[in-house]
C-alpha cells in the first residue's frame, strides 16, 4: 500500500480527519454488506442482542444498551426493533423481545458476513497494530474528556 504522506508529514496530520475517514469507510463497508441481506446496522445490533437469549431481552434493556451507538438514539433502536417485529425476525412477549427462527437464520448468515467484512477491514494489519491503534484512539478520547462505551 502506498500511504498519502511521508511519516514526518503524517505526524502532523489532523486526527479528526483520519478518524472520520476511517469511520466513514468502515461503516459504509459494513452497512453495504448488511444491506445485501435486507438489514440496516441498527437492526443487526438488535438481532445480535437477542440471539442466544431464549428467554428474550427487555425492549428497554436492548434500547438502553444500543442507543448511543453511532448516534442512533433510542428512537432509532426502537424503530429497528419494530421493523424486525414487523418482518417476523423478532417476536414480542409483553416487553420482552425474542429472536425468531427466521431471525436466527438471518443472524447466522450476517454473523458469517461480519467475520468476512472484519477480515477485509483488517487485511494487512496485525492484532498488535490494531490493539495499539485502539489504545491510541482511546487515549485521545480520554485526553479531551470524551466518552466511550462499547459492549
């Protein structure tokens, strides 16, 4: 790969731009992959929270866990859950959401896709480089009093 600037020039580049560019490219890649299977990213997140929970999960619990992801907000998560319910990929028992057999099958397909997409995003990047990058980004977030929350 050819980099955009020399190491000395990269050292002076703005983190805001490069973090945004990486975010935009990765999220677009992930969303395009999910869209091929009829899901948007918030719907995937909700399915992912329901799989493996035979007793279901509380709608409020799922919403509270996911509402801060990529500025989706509680309304976006509720809309994603409602869409999954409408499509028969999830079912509701009172306030509890359950994944259906169709939802579990789609989740399995998209979970395999997530592995493929992650591999493409991480191509040529060692685990050590990746961990170091995340630690640098987390330190920058900490330095400016930002918030970070991921499950």
